[in-house]
C-alpha cells in the first residue's frame, strides 16, 4: 500500500480548521489585519518575532482564503518574511515528525525565474537545505540540498498541478518517520521513504517565507499566502484529507 493512501482510498475529513494539536504548533500565521499592514504576528504559543526583508510585503484584505487578510507578495528583491530558528527550537526538527501547511494564490509568476521559493530553511547558501518552491511549470517541488548530506530526496507534484490564477490551493509537506509526503488540496502528490532523521535541520539561517535563503535574488514570487502553520512532532497529514473550511485554530 502506498504510504499516504489508506486502505480503500479513505479520506480524512477536515471540517473547520482542525488537524493536529495546538500545543505542537511551532509557527502560526493567519495574516489577518488591515489592508496595507506591514506587521505580522505569530499566533502560536511561541510568539516568534516575524520580520521582513523589505516593507513591500503587506496584508491584503482582497479575497483572503479565511479571516480578514492574507499575505501579499510583490516579487521584490527582498520580499520575504523571516522567523528565527534555534537549535531544538520550534522550527528545528531534525529528528521529529512535522507538517508545513499553507494556502497559496498566484497572481503572476513574477519576473521570469525558473522557480519561486515559498518556504526555505536553508543553510545560508542557495541550493543547500530544505525548501518548498513553485516551478514556473506549475509544479510544486520540495528539495533537500547537498548541505544536508543527501542526494535528491525531494518531492514533486505533477506538472501544472498548481493553478496559475486567482484560485486558492492548499499545500502540505509532512514527515512521518522516514516518509515524506506532499499534498495539494488534500490529495497526495508524491512521497519518499528516504527522509531519515537529521535531514531537515537548520542551524545557520532563519526560515524565510516568500524567498530563498542566501541566493542573490532569492527567487521571490508575486501572489498571496494565507493560513501558514508549522507543526513539530506531528505529521498531521498522513493520508488524503478534506482541506479545512475555516482558519486554523489559535488555541
């Protein structure tokens, strides 16, 4: 049986914003606020400080997935949010199960890059570390770089699995034991059984959202992100599931 698909093709229901225990949430950003707002608050119990590379990342109140706002990225040279990573902290999980979940709406594929980085916990140099990207072909790609001591152990959706247009789609990247999984809109896209302990660790660079770590241009993108949640110690998604119909819980 393929990891990630339960017997009989069972789908895990996801009413409301459930899935996972709040006590395991390492980072939670719902991007609610007023139009044009440039401050962002981590709603997890860790209350991590969120900073941005330039003030062109703002809250947009136009067509958020849930709540009052979403993060709007313009594709600028320093268009990213960052969250601090510390050894054994809430965003460092070399040995634990984890889940990285967010919703994405593409306005444009930006300035013509081959791919656009969405979430990166790199090693302060491009191509090294762990990152989730949207390729210009519409493929979602999850990469483990050479600095982690592994060869290509990434994940990839089918070409054009992601819609280029004003449509919200949900992304989930999870690890359960040594099994990594990629979901789009609750449907398993790819899996690997090679994510042994130690493959997703970061001690030299903070997490970036919307741009890569270390690259000269960082491959920023233009579009919107909503409902970003990082869970440590729980894979949350291990089979096909029904995407949430409401925001992630904040308690």
